[in-house]
């Protein structure tokens, strides 16, 4: 038994004896206190591994408080069924929405700045139906709701961002892991482009620095990387099932750089090969050195 | 009284040319990309949803954000897209995208980014393939991409009907780009050629070129050809690669004369390489294990270049 386990056992035993019935909650809180950086959950159902990944970080109550207005930001960018792995798995999204309500969230809003017709993207991705079914407030992007935000970043000095995203009490980023023509992979930081207004194509000229600037401004409460299915080629829009690989994995973490660095390994790449991961690491946004992270792997 | 006997045939000729052009819009000057997509539908149960949308270099991001950059090095000029909805099942549609590139080589280049050697090939345009959810082809300087929406599979015949309706509105073209001919040696793995419009092998000094898989005597490697405008330009490119190998590579053996230089080395990214500058061309083989086999392939490429130059 190492020092950490000794302390944990001692504290849990003591508190359990003192306050019977609260042991489960306290164990979860202690696990969160252990500062697990990433949880990698593997299993058969998207809902099961999503919940397990969040529980591994101390449970949803470690992130969401009663009365919070929460924004859940999946990738709903493309007119694709979930099987194509171009959009976030709808079951992962609905599980997060439901957990937020369980934790007492007042509202859980779900939206994304779709690349093509949002009506088709929201419907085909299955996210609209799945999130609505558990009480999620699903809406299309309203162009009037962008507000110019001062960023003072390396690449971006200011940019119009979606008001509901920047004004939410909590922001949960739920990207899908997939290839990307310009940035090699699109993971968590790249998914933040979905709250950007104006001509997003312009940031592609300085994409790595721009993504870090946006990630510095937003700083999600929690990142849930959907790797239930990953798109291994012809991303980001895909469209061919032969490019899709079923991994049945969900990764959860607080550190945007760490989540993306781990996400790269799902494609047999290193985080250091992704420009925005390196830029984020250098900017102090997070760490890309996986050897320095406490990564918990869970099989459900 | 004027003699109209010479005028009438001229008028008739011009009239016939106009009629021919109008009857086949593909041959009309100034073909609008908007008119390439069927305006109402392509079959009885497949009708256009809304109208054809157009994108250019400044707006392509709005349609394929994240993939647009792939198209720009190939001289992307304009794009038209439309959705064709199934009347019996409105959730089912085909999204048809037509991209106009700079040349037939560029259209092939963007097409070759998507094709796989095990695709199911279909006789459409210069070349095309179909899967359960997509059909893609290129014709003249146009690349066409059809994608099912609302399902994971669609009958091949429906894709083909849509593709043929589009193909009929495109210039006929003259088949695959002639630049592919040089790589057609017996060891070439069929349909593996890719044209990269920038940074072949990831090296900026290899500005653009065609690369393909090759297999000979149980040995697999990749062969490539770069066509420069002049012999001096080709030599400069070769020298840049040689300099790179001197800095980063191993086991460098250089032979040849000013018109034809050859280097054998171990490239840090691609292992064994054999690269030759021959006139305006750079030809090479990478990932080689057996140099003598690679030499045979390079010799064959060399002969094809010589034959091409002799035409």
C-alpha cells in the first residue's frame, strides 16, 4: 500500500464510520482529489463508458453545480449518420446532458456551428433527437448571438464568439476524434471552432496559434473525447464506412492539451506531431507529455 | 443584285456550330458550373432540394471547412452543389458536388486523394469508383463527388444514374492526364497513382509530382516522377534533395553526368532511396530494400521518359 492508498483508506474509513451512507460520494470526491488527469474508458456501450469516464474524474458533481447553465458542445458539423464518425456519438452527448441534469443543472444547451445545412446535420447526426429526449435544449446557431471577444492572443486579437457559450456557467466540450485535412486531426481544441462566428476559414491560415487563442479564452470545464468510432481518413467530413474504426473508447479530462495529446495516440501519432498541441503546451494551456500525466484506464 | 451563293454556306456553318454548342452545353464556351448539375432531378424519384449553390475560393470553407485546403493547390476555381431528395423517403438524399480545377491533371489529383486500390471501379468520366455510400469520378478538369445522406448504403445504379446525368453536362475531355503514362511500367500497382500538387514526399523542394506503389519480385516500394519545366530546374531540385541527404541521410552514393545524375542513399523518412535526374525529370524509388530491383524500375521509367521525349 503506498502513501496515497494509505491516506485514502484511512480517510474513507474514518468518514464512513462518522457519517454512514456517504461513503460512495466521498470515495468519488477523493478520487477527484487525487488529480487524475485523464480517464480512458473502454466498453460496450457509449453511455456506459461516458459515465465511467466522468466518474473516473470524480463524477459529474465535481464539475456541475446545482442551478448551473451548462453548454454541451458536440461536433454537429456534417450531414452524416453516426456510423460515419464525422459527428459526435449521440449517445455520448445525451449521457452527458442527462448527467448534468442529475447534478442539478438548471439548463443544458446543445449546439454547434454546422458546416453545412444545420437542419440536416442536427437530424442525421442523431444528436438533436438524443439530446432533446433527455431534456437538452437543442438549438441552431443564431447569427445575431455572436459577440466580438477580445482575445489578445498570438494569432487572434479578437473574434466573434457565440454568446451562449461564453456566458454559460459551465462549458463541456464533446468532440469526436477524426482526421482533418489541415490540422491532421480534429480533437478537442479544434472542436472549439464551432462557437466561432465570422469567416472561420480565415483562421486556417494560422490555425495552430488561433486554436490555442480560442482555447485560452474558453477553457472548458470538462472535455469528453468521443472515440467510440474514429474517422481514420478523409476527414473531417468522411462519408465512407471503410474509413471508420470502432474503438469503443471515451476519454475525459480537464486539460485540453492532454486530451488532444492522448487523442493523437488513438491514430498511432504523438501529440508532438500536432501543431496546436505543441503550441498549447508551449503557451501553458496544458501538458502534452503523457508520461507526466496520471492516466486512469477503465474497462466497463 | 448580290450574289449570296458564298454567304449562305457560311451562315449555315455558323448556325450549325451554334446549334451543336447549345445541344451540348459542355462544348459551349463559358460553361457555367451551375448548369452542370441537373436543374430538376436526375431520375423519376430524385428531385432537387432547393437550388444549386455555388462556392468559390473565398467561400469553399463554408461548404467543406477543414477539407477546402486540400483543393487549393490543385487550382480550385469553383464548385456547385445540390441535394437530390428521394420523393418516397425525404430523409434520403444524394449530395452532388462538382469542383472545377485548373486542369485534368489537377482534377485527377484531387480525385486520387480519395480513391483506394480496392475500390469498385465504374465506367464514368475519365475514371470513377463507387462504394455503398459514395461515387466519385473526374472528367476533363472537373471532379465530381456524390454522397448519400440519411443512409449508409444506396444502390449502385442510383449513384450511376446521377453520375451519368452530371457527366453528360461536362466536357467530354480526353481521358486521364498524359502525365500518368510515364509511370505505366509492369511493376506499377494499378490505380495507385496519386498526383500531389505540393510537397511530394513531404519535401518542399519536390514541389509537385506523381507517386505510385510498385511491386516487383516480392519487393514493394513507391516510385515517383517530378516534371520540371527545364533541365536546369530539375537539376536544382535534384541538388536540393542531395543537399538534404548529405545533412540528414546516410550511405550516399552519387553517380552520373550533368544531364543525368543518380543518388542512392538512406533517406531519414523513407529508408532506401534511388533518385535520378534525367533531363527535365526527377524519377525515383523510395522504401527500397533491394537496390538492384529498384534500379530495374528506374531504368524502365527512364526508358518511358526517353520514349515520351521522342514523340
